């Protein structure tokens, strides 16, 4: 079983129906390594394990629970079929379980396993010999959940072999707050159309939504459809009956909208506003991108943001991009050779946020000015995604984030990039969503930053709080390895602490 993760979270209290549909996508989605985790049986002679893409999205449900949709896409050609009277059938057993996060402060009597279920996914085709590459079956599970931090585990038993399994940390946001604007997760889809068929498992709010669990678009699937929900939008209206919604596509390392892939609209204030649309991605070259949503107030300031990573494979656009190769720049011909010492030292100070341990040792040990200049140049060269051009997109994005941090998070005599929020922003990039809690009764002001995907970590959360009342938000808890962990962080930020 190959499992590729891409979504959100789960405490399963109720379970809703399964859905089935079938769609066609290009085979390229199964060779993009960045898209997830490969799981296979240990023996090369073992039975072929089905290939499964898994994605999540969560939405508001009621004051106690959130709604989670689990999307599963199973490659039809990876299944083993048994001949029946009129159809060929295949069954995949899956064992799903949800556990309280190991970082959660549990009572001694609490059970870590909060839910478990065995699911048999059943499929049927007229003739397996006519299955084409990229043909997939879709399944959907809807669940109501209590907001919190959990671990989702999936196990697939294999006949005569050890079971194949995968797990990941998952986080359920709390959508019940009424004080500020909130955006749900974003569902990426290969098709959305009006529907009145309430019995269809993919029916939702008058729409048929076919999720794209692989998050792969491009050749053969140029249209990206999206679905999301905005809550409490009156917080951005400032007394009017309208708010501004900005939805756009950006490159992974540049949060600015791409030309022609941006929609800004005035929308009527509603307790829940359904956001549905489409972007044609045919002009995009292969790579990683983000779909971003921003609720803006009347001053054009962001009230809340949400983002969703996706991938494009588009060889026809790639071939059209052919560019002349720039001459290789040497140290002697570069601007680093004459860079003033104070700029060198400032640059070396900046990069320590993302430098490796080996690079940090070099910064500490190298004293010669020219060698420190070379060190700074080499640092950026090895991170340049397009070394044959005159632009280092990674460095440009780094300093774009640094300047943003200085503009937003500077406090007293501390530059924004030196604060906890600034450091996290620069090191991990812009969060997928920010929950602002400025006036929650009984608590100090705090923010929760949620990330859909951090390399090596998956979904992650950071909690910052203004503990001393001077506007400097300190990091009090994170789910990322190496960052501060405080499972009982909610008590730390209470006024009574």
C-alpha cells in the first residue's frame, strides 16, 4: 500500500457514509516523490499492494465538534480482481484508528485509543483488461470530531505477509469561536458542479464535489476546483454588509499571486459563506504551488489566511520555458567580493535561522573577512533552485519573509525577525492559517499558527502568547520536533497562571 498524506485531523464521534466514484488522471501522479510516503511489503516477491492517496479537510459542525472529510483515491490498476458472474470485484481491508497525541496531557485513566474501525473497500469493474493508467476509485468518509491533537493510523492486512501501515499526527481546529473570522480547510477537487442529489455521497451544499486526493494537476487535469467555508465574516466588514475575499495561486517559495490566477471579490456577510471556484492551470510549469485564501478588512489588511499545497506536472509548458543558460558567476565577479563588513556580518546573522549545524560551526570559526564573504555566497548558491539564471528565488523569498516579519512583529527595540514569530515565519514559511485570539475572556492574547505541511513533520502547529502584555508574542508550544513543547499550554496562557 502506498499512502500519500495531505490533509488534516480527527476525534471520531460519529461516522457518516462512504462514497464511490471513478475518475481518470495521468500516470504521472504516481512518480512525484514529494507527494507523500511510500509503503510496500518487505519481500520483492510479495503481492502487489494497492496504491492509495489520502487527503483530509475539516469544517465547522457545531459548538463541540468539527466535521472532517477523509478522501481516498485507489488506483484501479493496482488492485487484484476476482471474476464473478457478471463483474470482477476487489476488496481492500483497512484498519483505521485514532489515538490521543502522545504529547497530550492525559488523565491517568484516559485511553489513548479513542476510536478504531475496520473498513472493507469494495470495487467492481466489467473487465480489468480495459483499465487505463491513472484510473482511480474514490471513497469519502465524513466524521464529526472534537478539536485537538491526535494520531491517525492506517493498517492494511496482507495475506501471508506482515501488514502495511502508516501513521501521522493530525490537528483539528476549533471553528466554534465567534470573536474573529475563520476559514475552513480547502478541498481541492477535479470537478465541482451543481447537484440536487442529496443521496450522492459527494453531495454537499447543493454541489457535487469530486475531491482530488493526490493534489496533482496539469497535463490531463488542468482545472483546479476548490471548496472552502468562511465563518464569522462580519469581523472584516467594519459595520457594512460586505467583506473582501482574495483567492489566488502562488509559487511555493513566493507568496505573491501569479498573473491571471487571482480573484478578488466583495461578498455579502454571512455566518457561513461557501467559497467555490476554479483556476485553469494549463500555463503553469511543473512544480509545487499553493492555493491561498485571504479575508481582508476595509483597510486591505488580512484578517485570516488559509493555504493548500498542490502539484503540477505539465511537460508541454516545461518545454516552452526553455531559457538560455547564464554564465557561471565567480566569487571575484560577484557582489560578495566587495560587500562591506557590516553587511556581511548582518547577512551571516540572518542566515543562522535556517543554517545547518555544519554551517553554524563555519560561521563561528571562520574569521577572515573574504572567507566570511565566500561563506555567505556559498550559503545562498547551494540553495538556489535555478542556478542557471540570475535570480535566486530562495534568497528573495527569505528576505521577503524577513522584511514582512520586521513590518509586522517588531516590538520595542527588537526587530521582527528576531522575535519568535519572526523566526518561525522565516524558518518554516507562511502558515497555512492563523487563528487570532486577542480578546478571549480569561486568557492572555495568543495566536495559533497552523501549517498543512512542514518538510519532515507534516501538519504542524505553533502557539504564541503575549505573556507580559508588551506585545511580544512568545512561542509557548509547537508540535514540531526541536521546538518548545508544552502540552498544557492552555493553562500557561490563562490569566490565572
